[in-house]
C-alpha cells in the first residue's frame, strides 16, 4: 500500500512541479536558498500528502502547501543572522533542464513581483498561473471579492514599478 501512495504522490508531484519552481523563484532570489526552499516544499508536500483528501484539485492543495511553506521559510530566514559573505557569482542562476533562463521581460517581472509582500506575491503568482478567483480564494483563505480587490491593487503596483524599471 505504501508503494502505491509513493507512486501516486510522485505522479501528482511531477505533473505539477512547475508550481514549486514558480513559488521558489518568486520568494527567493539566491540560488542556494531557492534550492533549500525547493527541498523544504517537497518535504512538506510529502509529509502532508496523507492529509490530501481530494476535496480540491491536487494543484490547488499543492499551491496552498507551497505558498505557506515559502512564507514560513522567508520568515525564518529573515530572523536568522547571516554572517557569511555572499559569493561573488550570486547573480548566476541554475535552472532545471526543462526550464531555460527567463527572458529579460520575464526576469524583470519576477524582480518586481519579488518586491511585493508575501501575500501579494502568492496572489499574483496564482493569478499568473491561470487560477480562477475562486481557486485563489480557496488557497489564500480570502473571499473572492477580496481577491479581486487585491489583484487590482497588485496589478497597479506592478505596472507602476515596471514603468520605473524601464
């Protein structure tokens, strides 16, 4: 029975792995820290998988776990005092085989999204991933109308920041 659970988890995970990559890219800039967050999210997904009851789509549940883990990871890392100097090649990023380096516009968009609050990052990421307002509300815990209002504000913020970046 355990093997069937593992097989199903891996199948579901591999089918939706892009969610984890996008969440990590939005919440963390540093490649090593992004890898740490990626591993932490995968671990939390596996640990929480037995509680997934198919009440929602797997991707919706996965977003909820990934975003909550990312927010907790960022909170922990901002509290920790880092005494190591940053490596000189901090701007070099390693991508998965199926994920080439993003174009200049996409990089700029991720940089601007990175300046948003953790909650706003989650909402815009879900929106950009074509989730409905109902799905976003289900993942974030906000009402559908609150998601709508927040998205309008977030889009205005992004538009303003992108104009300033050019």
